[in-house]
């Protein structure tokens, strides 16, 4: 019987293998093409094989080398990061880019118990301003920086 010496690596590798296999299965109907004339399935297939191969390497490493066991999950970060993602989807078209990025940054800061609120607010404001500069001014995306309609 095979003994798993590093459950964290083994199960991460198995997860990579599953995602790689799923990507190969879902992309099986896309034309692959050649290296010089790539089809729509070329890049997804190559990336799926790379993911699959890395999964095999990581899983075998989990069997061969000692490593950490799987740490118990922490609910606080998972809840607040998921909430931040949902808020982004709900707010982006209602209040605009800057307020959305600010709110998402502050909510995501709740994921850590070591957060310094002054730094979180300043960082969120800075990222909101940089988002306007990058996406709207430099890249010319057609989104409102802010909207104040009820």
C-alpha cells in the first residue's frame, strides 16, 4: 500500500490532475490546429496538459517526500473574499468603478484579523484612483468612474 507522506502536496496534485482532465474533456471538440496555425483549442489544450503534468509531479512528490498535513480551513477569509467578489458584481454597474473598488478593498480587508484600518482605507482609495487611471483613462474602457443615482 502506498503511504502519502505529504497529504497537502498529494491532494493539491490530485486537484490539478482533475482540473487538467476536465479542461481536456471540455475542450475536446475545439480544433487544435498546428504550431504555425493555431486553432481555438490549441492554447487551452496545451495549458490543460501542463496543468495535468504539474499535478502528476506534485502528487508523486506528495508520495515520495515528507511534508505538511492539510491545515484546517479558516472560514473568515473565505467568507469575506467571497463577499467582496459578490459585491463587485452587484456594485460595478450601480455605483461605478471607483466606489466599487473602494468597497471591495475594505470588505476584503476584513478577511485578515491583523488589518490596520487606516492602511486598508488608504490602500482601497489609492487602488480605486489607480483603477480609474488605468482602466478608464489609459485603456479607454467605457465604464463610469462613479454614479450617484438611487
